[in-house]
């Protein structure tokens, strides 16, 4: 039996894109990936905001699918997750993935980042991808790293 961790979650919808995940879905996905109590915000944005944030914080001149901002307080796990809805839609279509499955994967990915997972080297990437794949299976979704 796995432990249940508390999640304080704020959800912000700042995108005009249709078919965004519900608050309930976002909470379910985030909670599944938690390995400790946490407080976070998930913000769904359009391409302009995604571009500005990626440029400001990563120096990249394009909108990316998800950004994770980790809080500084070591006593409490908290952070912000920004998901660029138009990018996620394009990726799901291009990669022939179900849209909700792609959103679920990105939320799991970001929550793992909040907890210290990373993919800067092959070993870290393998560990993180294995965890994501196992969590996706619990949700009934396919391995997000296998080509369709």
C-alpha cells in the first residue's frame, strides 16, 4: 500500500485552448507523482506567455510544453508548473498521442522535477523515465517514451 500525501493545489487557466484538463484531472495526476506533501500551482497558458517565460527564465526563444519552478523553502515542497496548452496540443497531434495522456505525462514529469528528479545525464534520465512510465501505467496510459 502506498502512502498518501497531501497536496495544496491552485489551478490557473490562462489559455483560450479548448479541451484543457479539469482541476480534478490535474490534481489526480499531481497527487499520483507525489512522494511527500506539497503545495503547487499549475498554470495553463497560451503561446505568448509560454514564450515569454521560457525566454526570461531559460534564455530560449520559443514556447516549450512545460516549465517547472521549484520553491526555495527546503522545509516545504512547493513550486509552480506552467503548461503551454497550444504546444501540448501540437505535440500530441504530431506524436499521435491522446491529448489527455500527453497532459498527464507532462504533469507527472513536472511534479517529479519538483521533487528533485532530473534528466541531465543518461542515468538520471533513465530513472526519471522509468518512474514516469510506471506512473502512466497506473493511469492506464501507454509508455510516453515509445513511438506510436
